[in-house]
């Protein structure tokens, strides 16, 4: 049974709605609430034309924690991922979090039009899933899923993930502060004050070094398929 979802903006910056757009198959609950931990295959497809997604991180957790939260300030670990594609801080913090069950990372970045897969484990007490990976030719944009929960009742889901702005670096679009190609300046950050909270990105506008017609992504940044093994 497969569900197709989009993550859509509601009125107000950063608010989200997970909307089921397609339901295919007979409605049969496949609840893991009384079962042993279950393994899920997470496949991410890069939907942009010229943005590489940095090695994504995936975590299963309960409702007492989160990888990031739209509308709130990004923590230092999320800032490192969004500005430099560095997921090491998030891996360490989430692994040490008692409210997190499993953490998985992809072995490499995902090129435009390409897909990659990792495995994550979920149990009955940790039924939320979060995902994040930077769009590397930006100041601080990333694709993400924030605490999606539908996997407890289905065996296969597809989400179209939006692109968020971490709100930690000014969107100068200046190659001097961009880690990805053609810039290659990881670790160098624009000192101009930024928005200060995670919100839906408004894309590339060509105001700096980056050409909008080349590096903008339109609406969604990634297709994320979650399938129980």
C-alpha cells in the first residue's frame, strides 16, 4: 500500500501540512505498535536541475525531540549542515539523544536527477522520521522532512520534500560564501545578519554570483520514498 504526499505551506511562515494526495490499494492497517523494530528503506531522489544534495541524514525518534523545527531557530548542528553540508554534529547529537532510536547517513552527496538509499530502523516507541540534506550551491538551504509519522500504518510512502532556509546565513548568493560548485568556499560564511529562524526557502534570485536560471529549483527539492523491508 503506497501513499503519496506533498509537504505544503500553510498560512504563516514555516507552518506545514502533510497532505495525502494519492492512495492506492486496499486499506489494511500494518501497525507496528505491537511488533518488533522494523527496518525501512529510505530512497532520496534529487529533483533539482543543478543543485547537489549533501550526504543526507535520517533519524527515527519520538515526539519529544526533533532534528529541526520549522519556525524555530536552527541549532548549531543544523546550522553546520545547512551552511556547509556537515552532518557530523547532528549525527553525534542525535545518536546521544535518548529520544532517538536510530540514525543513518548516506555515503555521498546526491547529484541532480540521481537517487540513493539508506536503511533506518523504527520501533513502536519511536515512530517519527526526519530527514535533512543541504543544497550545496546555496548559503543555507536544505531539503527536509520534519517528524513525519505515517509509516506506522502503511508499508510504503512517497513524500515530495520542500526546501527550507535555515535562517542562519544571509542569502547573498555570493560565491565567496558558497561551498558547492562552482564556488568551493565551504567554511566561509556571510557575516550579514540573517532571518534567525527556519522557514521555506524563496529560492535563488540571481542577486549575487549565482544565476537563478541555473541554480534555482522551483518548488520541491527531493522525492523521498520510505518502504518497509
